């Protein structure tokens, strides 16, 4: 999802505080949406990106990537193919 900035300014013109603040608020709202997953496009995480290590165990462990942010329609079927669980070097499944 692209960000929309409501006001643009030109060199030499006076920028109204309310317009500058509106721009900052638009950026904040967009970033907040990235944080909670609402501004992440459904095609942002795909099987191909998973296969090329864009999403790694480390990123999942440190919270960079969470289940809530994953598109369940695209990603979960690929995850279901691996039905094994590894616990302390033991493989169950």
C-alpha cells in the first residue's frame, strides 16, 4: 500500500503548520499501519520470498516477522507441507 501525503510545498512559499502537521500525521498513520500489519500488501510475503530467505527463523524469533503479518491464504498452505516439529535437535512428525 502506498503512502499518500496530503500537501506539497514549493521552495520560497510559506508552509502552513497545519499542512506540515497533516503530512507528518499521514506518515505516522502509515508507519503505524505497517507496525500492525494493515498497510502490508497481500503480495508482500509470497512463497517465492519465503524460499529465498526473505523470511528467516532469526526474523521470526526476534519478532521482525510474525504470524499476524503473514497472508494466511498464500503462506499457510506452503507451511502445511512441512508437518515436522524440531525440539532440541529431536524431529517429531
